[in-house]
DNA sequence: TTGAAAGCGCTAACAT
DNA sequence: ATGTTAGCGCTTTCAA
C-alpha cells in the first residue's frame, strides 16, 4: 500500500506536488502531472481518506436518522439523499434508531467524535431537545418529519392540505361516512393530517363522527388491521376510510377482504405515502405521493451547505393525490 | 472542541495518560484516572475518531453491498449485520449498487482509499472476478448470494433443499401441475432452487412440464404479474405455483386475484424469503424463511475476524418452510 | 505508573 | 511551478 511519500520519491517531486495532482489543483505543468500520474498508476496508489480526513478535519460522512430500515416509506428519500451526497463527495451512514433514545444517543456521539459531519433527521420520535442542543454546534436538517419550535431547517410537504384533498376526493365520490385511521398524535404529521380530514368534512357540512376516528398505538400493518376491525364492528359503519399511511391502509385492506367485503365497492380506501407496495395490493391503493426523492435531495443539499457554513432556508414541497383502484 | 492535549494540560498529565484513560487501559492509578475523567467531563471532551483512525490505520466502517435498498429481502439481514457490527465497535455503510458496475467500482474504491475496513457482499450481480481480486488484499465475505468458485468465505442456506421441501409440500397437497416462476439463472440461488423443484417433482414421478417453468427478466413485482398471466393463459394451466421470491409471488397473487380466481382454492402459491409483506397479502403467503438476522450476524462476525487477521470458515444455515394461507 | 516523542498520510501556508 | 515544513489528534514504543 503505497503512500504519498513513495509516489513523490519515485516521481522525483515533492509530496505537495503529488497532493496537487490528486486533488486536480491548477498550477502544475502538464509534464509534471503526467510524470506523477504515471507513478500513481505504477504503484497502484490510492490516497488514504484517513490522512486526508484528519488533515481537513472532516469525515465526508452524513448520518441519516430513521426509525427503522424496514419501513418502505424511507427508501425513496434515502435514494435521493444518497445520490446527492455521492455527487457532492459524501457517503451516508444509515442510522436506525428504533425510536430508542440510547441508539439515538449513540449516533449523536458519532457526530461529536467527528465520525460524521452532519445529520439528516427523519425520525419523528427523535428527542427534539437534544437535537436542538446538538444543532447549536453541528450541522443538522430535518426531513419529512420536523418540529417548527426548534430552530433547525427542514424540508416537508403541506400535510394538512394533502389530507384535505384526499378526504375531499372521498366526499366528492359521495361518501359521507368517512373514517380516519390515525396514528399517535404526538407526531406533527398525524395532527396536521387530522386537521385536513376535519376541514374537508366541515366544508361539506358533514359532522365528524368521533367513532370514525381511530388512533393506533403503532404504525405497523397489524394496527391497521385492528383499527379496521373496530370500524367494521360499528353498527353504523363507514363507507370510506382515510388511513394516515399506506402500511395502515394495507392492514385495513386485508381486514376488509377478510370480512368478505370489497374495495372500493363496499368501502373506499385511501392511504398516504405511495410506497411501492401500495401498487401491489389488490386493488391498488389510492394514495398521496410525496416527492420523496426530491425531498431527500433537497435535505442533503441543505445539510452540505450548512456543513460549508452557509445559512439555509426551510422548504415545503408539492404533493400529489394518486387515484387508483381503491376509490 | 477540546482535544487530547488540552485535557492533558488541564489535568496535569501527559497525553499518553489521557489516551490510557479513554481507552480503559490498565496501569493508571485510580487517583490519576479520576483526575483525568474530571477534566474530560469539564471540557466536554470527545476523542476524535479522525485522529484515532489515522493512527490505527482503520476506519471502523464496513461496506454492505446490496443491489437495492428497496428490496425488503435485505432488511432483516441488515439488522443482523448492524447489531453485530455496533457491538464490535463498527458502523456500516449501506451501498446500493443498482447492479451497476460503476457504482460497484466506486464502493470498491472506498475500500482501497481506506474509508472502510471490509466488505459484506450481498449483491448477486457483483463482478465476481473483481471481488475475488479485491479479496486478495482486503477482508471480504459473501452473504446469502455467493460463488463457490472464488475463494471468499460465505454464509448461505441450502437453496436446493428448501425449494425441494416447498414443492414437496405442494405435491403432498395433491398438486401435480406445479409451475415455477424463476428469475435469471445467472444467479446461483435460481439454479439451485430450480434443481430442488425438479427433484421434488421427479421423486413423485411427475414429469416437469417445460411450459410450467417461466423465467422472468427481473425480480420485481411486475414480472411476477406478467409471469402469472402467461401461466394462466396456458390451455392446461397449473394448479400450484412456486415463485422464487415473495415479491414475484405477490405479483403472481395480484394477477390471480385480478382474474377472478382464488388462492389457494383455484391455485396454491408459495413464495420464498418471508419478507414482512408476505404476511400482509390476502391470503398470507406460504413461504420459506431464511434465518436472515442470524445470517447477517454471522457474516459480520466472519468479516471482523478477517479484519483482525484470522481465518474463517464458510457456513450453511437452517431454513424453514412457513405454511400459511396460500397453500 | 507516567512521560517524551515519533509518526500514521495527508493538506496548505509559506518560501523559493 | 515546485518544494519545505508544520501539524491535524491520536496511539504506542521506549525510557524513566
């Protein structure tokens, strides 16, 4: 494993010149450059990031905090983050918090130990206070899930409007008995989407029926099934359901099918997120698409700008209602 | 951001002693240790991985090569890798190759540039020749997908036996017309599973019908749909289908449902992998479970042992047929 | 038990 | 246009 010294010696130049060549700096004659490049080739020299990183005091690594890697909601965002990061010379460290404060703490430690240059947080359960404190010393941006109260830039969509449009779509289809399968209202997106749901109903003079609003304890599939079971057990059951996420909607769908009812004939169903599986169900889910890839890309650009010391502005991106077979 | 020098000065000791304390070395008096720890606390000192990594010539990072992060097949393996890596003081860099040689090349470069200490390859489309060459200089292990011809340790399951058992299950249920939805036979697992399929049929005196074997071009959902369409269009159509992966099976399931047929009444269906979504379909898929988490953990232990210079042995782990609603 | 000092591989300020 | 040199923050050898 050759190092910069050996290259310099063998090429008959100084290490500074070799450094200039490998970093493509100007001010090296073509002749010298070629001489150095030839030796680099011969020795199979690869510059060590370890030396460079210590010298420049950066790791070229970005932490991406997500609750769980198995949640397909994050995959497209991660793709957006990754592509952008790579283009800008960074790599990403995917950090699963499992909504566990200890794991979170461990990843924060990685930042303090200079193992990473910044954080993109997508974890709705993150400790906002700790994140805010950390943000005073380190570059951090929030993506998708965010908290307005803490002073950390974010990229998100208008959840209230998206939910409003989804429910309006159901109402326009003739549904008056529209249920909501919501998750924990500790999360901002849940509160916002519920507002949109209520606004749509109010606008059409429909009184929101409390029995039609179900809060799940967790966002996993089984809880969608369970919620739907409860809604189907009502003497006066809903004719349409808006689920806060595709995963919950897919759980609901399975429960509806198991009851021998048909979607959308007996019950219309809308999800949220447009995860890839929302297209694989029978019938395919109507859902709300977030511009995942772009959101990830934007968050990454923001973070890297912060790393470089620039100020950045939060942004709200456009969503889209995707009407498919389930409504 | 305090460094080790400041801590040493403020504590009135040498940097060597501070280093001993932060690394929990013996041979430091309790009095000295406490003095140093007090100063570390006061200065909020966090040792820099950058300095340590250069000094020890390691990055404490492991590359995990997967074709795509959106394939749920990998999530549990990754969890196993991650947990084990963290326990041993490593972090993982998830690398999506998209089966693109350029991306692959880029990740190999990360290893050469000392940005990572080793590779766990799970990419069936990886360039085996390049991987083998790299393995001569760097620690590498293969997980799940492997190539016996190159001298790189691997952890896998007995794919032939698993497929044999799955198909045998179908035959015992009375099915004689069992179709196979296979993927590209360039991949070892596809060839092995096909062997198992044929062995099971042969054992029961059933002649494999060439028309019942369909090779998809890609492993995504839509190709499962398409394959099933072709199988349904046969004048003499199969009564059972063994798909090489759950994703293909889920595509097949959607196509069967769309045709107004019922699973398992009209057609029985088996997948492979036990991805989380295989339980969310209606009906839930019968499938073959690989011990994903354990495989990831084992691969990681093997890799880290290699990094430490030890020799390691390949291993074959146990699978399990999970009988659910679709058969 | 503790300290002094070298050095990991690189970049960049400064000198020529 | 090129070279000399200091030093990023740490670990580790050797000496005391």
